[in-house]
């Protein structure tokens, strides 16, 4: 009976450590933390060109949609559309911020044309 209890406690400790590690390396948690701290964070699965990316810059949350090229270059991202998740934060951004965001995205997708949806072109 005591051996069974020790085994159970050991398994429970391993279970707690496993979920604690998963919690701390979770990229969505890092994204929310960067947004709360007003830092830049880029969350993207570069290997999955069909999945949108998320980023935060100065506490403002953005989403970007990637579009693939023609059938000859079907694995290459050629166009990216970016928009604000909360448009009330638009007044916090200026042209320099927009250029910094674009340069960070260009590091991952150098041949992509970046366009801003809605009224972000006027920033």
C-alpha cells in the first residue's frame, strides 16, 4: 500500500512539472505577456504558410494573413495583409511604428508585399 502511494505521489509530481513546463513555453501566453508589457512579439508558424500570424507592438495587437504565390511558387508567401484586432488603439501608432512592423515581417518573408487593411494605410 505504501509503495502504491509513493508511486501515485511521484506520478502526480511528474504530471505537475509537465504541465508547468507546457504553460511557461506556451507561445500564446508569451504573446499576451508581451502585449501587456508593451513589447514586440511575433507569433507565426513559418512552416505553415496557410496559417495567419499574430503580433503585438507597443501593446497593440495585430493579425496578419499570408497569401501564397502562383502555382510555380506555391510555397512562397507573396502578399501579406495586416489589420488591428482592436481599432481603438490606432491613435497610438505612427508611420515609424508601421515601418518597424513591416521590417520585422520582412525578415521572415522578404519577398512579400505588405498591405494594411482598412484605415491603417493612413497611419
